[in-house]
C-alpha cells in the first residue's frame, strides 16, 4: 500500500488526449454515475488496506510469534511495502498498453478475494509475507487502473470534484477498515474474506455501470517515449536540485515517516503501552479511534485548504499543521492513557489532514518546470511512498533498542515521531517561492 494524496500525474499530452472528446463537445461534467462509483471503489480499497495493515495482520503475526511480534511486523510490512511500490507502476503500464482500465479493475478486485482467503489461511511468517505480497500485487493492479480513470474519463473542468470523490475514500475507508478488522478480531480468516469481497463487489459494480470507450493501446507511443533508466535518475536528481522543491520533498518525507512509524504499530501500542478502560480490547479501541481521526482529517482537509486560499498563506498552514501533529504525538508518550489516545487521534487527524491538503497546493506553486509537472509530481510522490517503506523498519528498531514493547520502546517511538514532525515543519521555512 502506498497511501498518497490523489494527484493527476498524467503527462500533459496524455491528459489532453484523454479529455479532448469531452472538451471538444463543451462537456464540463464527468460521465453520469462515475463520481459515486469512484468513491465506492476507493473506499473499498482503503478499507482493505487499513483493515489488514492496522488490525488483522498485526493480530495474525502476534498469534504466530508473540515474543517477536514487533520485529516480525516490521519485516512483513516493510517487504510488502517495497513490493507494492515496485508493482504499482508495472500494473499501471500493463493497463496503459491494453488501452482499457475496466478489465484490470475487475480482475484485480476479484483476485483480491483469493489473495485474502490465502492470507487468512497461512500460519507461518514466511507464508504470511508471501501471501500479503500477492495481496499487494492484485490490489495494485486494481489501484493503478482505478487511479487512471480520472485523467482518462473526467473533463478538466470536473477534475476538482473527481479528486474530492476519490479523496473521501481515505477517511471513510480507514474507518470501515478499522471497524471490520475489529469485528473479526477473533475470526481472522473471515475478516480477510469480508475485506476481499468488499473490493470485489466494488469492482463488479464499477465495471458494470462505469462503461469505458477503448483507447488506442500505448505500445507504440510508449516505445517512442521510452527513457533510459540513467536519464530518469538524472531527471529525479534534477528536480531535487531545485531549492524550493527539495525542501518541500524533505518536509513531506519527514512528516509522513513520523506518521507511519506510529500508525503501523497502533494495535501493539494499545495492547502494551496504553491503559485502556476495563473490558476494552485493543481492537475495540482502534474501532473508536479510527472514526475520530477520520472525521478530524476530513474537516481539516477542507478547512485548511479553504483558509490557505483565502489568506494566500501556504507555508504558515503547512508548518502549523506539522507542529500540531508533533504535539499530538507527544501526548501519549507523556500520558499513556485512553483519554490521551483520543486526544492524539483527533489532533493527529487535524494536523495530518491539513498538512497534506495545503502541502499539495504549495507544491503545485513551486514545481521546477511546468513542462515536466507530471514527472516532478511523481518524484514528490516518492516522499510519501519511500517513508512508508522505511517506517516499519525504523519503528521496529526504535522499539527494540529502547526497551521493547514492555519497556520504553513505544514512548521513544512517539517522541521520535514528534521530532520528525517538528523537522518537517521546519523544512518549509527555507522555501522562498511561496508565502
């Protein structure tokens, strides 16, 4: 999984071709019914990612080896994140070459049922790793094709509404994933199967009602525009040589790393670090915290974006939201109580949601080259995908070195996350091209 803000990374020429029929006819609306289908499909995708990653997978690993659960979760999550990051562009290229999106959405969605059934039936860490990598593979087939639907089918004038339809899937899916995962905490295989079936159902509905017109396969154009790996790497370094873009990249990478270091270990934190109310299990606590964080994130995304537009101040909002995330992370470190975790969930949702919304606007104003906007946004997306790969390894090392799950390991993890958030806030100060 690579959680990321939705960005239209289609190269300008491709986007123009994709929307030319609609633009030429004066169309300003997306095809009828597409918006709710986009919301449903993205909600199902994030429901599976969060339900597996934050509840079912940690519980499964704990059942296999409770003593080494922290290190093993870091290993499984890290390996699968690398696999997902590598497979996503491959899956996208396959759907490009076919000229169709719907078959890949349907195939990936239906295959998710088999992958989740397999994951729910294995009993060793090695097989869990293999099964979750397979799950990431089929889900990235689904995700890569689904992400391409907006630039393919939505006119430019309706892209903002389409982005909102896609974006709402994250907070809603996060809440549903936590609730479903918690409901099946004692029946992991059933929980995995329910998550897979939800994705499959969304894929069937999407492909049944969101019809597409076949596009010319991208084989010939891809061959003409294929860029050697060396030049791609040079282009990546070239974007980071741009002063403002480099600092935006650093700031986002630091904040995302701090966020996911804690997010991936939330279940274990609630089990081993937080004093929960009598009778409340860690899985039940996640089911409470997820909607609190999701609502706060949704509110701050809208409010932060609107206020930063009206005040024409991006750096201020980015810095303050990163600082709010840092304060949120300190609270459970100082007070490992249930009340502290609720406050943490609300504040962290406010800070992270506002940061991502306003930071996207900030970055759009400091891109090194208008001609290479899609490439540079792809480079920036690595500031989100890369930390998600590193976070499980970094978190497991911090917890292990600082006393383990029964010592001060999780206190140190919260403090480390707060430090990373502060550094992320400070990283926007050197940016000169935006207020």
